[in-house]
């Protein structure tokens, strides 16, 4: 392989690696690319002529940039993060819902309306008639376990006093 081809491989490879970093961020391809472009420029200027030393300096500068600069970039250039509970059951606990069909403690034939959808429900004790409000306690498979809510304790905002 002639010297000019190797120079172009370093330059093109470095640019491709830097572009790849924008598509698959990780902080390593950028440093490999910067080192490749740097070695390609040094080869083009005539400072590096031996292929062995070109690869050696590319490896050393890539390693040095990765070890020294990457921790600072990761600390100060953080990606976007968001947090949301993935447990819908946890978010549903203590929500006040409407009873659509009579909910009893002996079968799953009762139904409640939660988030605009009708769900199977049952109580731990007694029964709740249609039109009354209930509070979600937990979920057993696809059945919500609810308890009756005293209408006198109801206030705005789907919360209960007391």
C-alpha cells in the first residue's frame, strides 16, 4: 500500500468515525476519529511516513484522548433523561373510581371505570353498588381490588379527606 493511500485512509476513516459518533453516541468513536484525522494530517504534512509509527501514534492518541477527556465530556455533556414509574399499579393505588356494575367480595363480576376503561373489580368485604365511588387498593392479576368510599369524605381533585 502506498503512502498516499494510507494517508487518505486515516483522513477518511477519522471523518467517518466522527460522523458515526453523532449517530451512535458513546464518546469513543469521536476520539478515534480525531486521532485518525490528526495522524492523516501529520502524514500529509510529511511528519509521519512509516505505516507502523502512524498506527502507533493513532493508537496512543486515541487511548490518551479516551482516558483523559472522555470523563470530562461525560460529566458536563449529559444526555437527556426522563423518569416515569413503569408500574401502573403503583400509580393507581388510592385513586377514586366509579363503580359501573355491583362489586362484591365473592367473585370478579363487578366492574369499575378507571382511566376511561371498564375493569373487573371485587372488594375485600361487603358490596359497592353502581354509581358509588370506590378507592383502588391493589390489583390481583387483571382484577382491581377496591374499597367503598364514604361520599361525605369526598373532595375535589380525586382525593379523600381523612
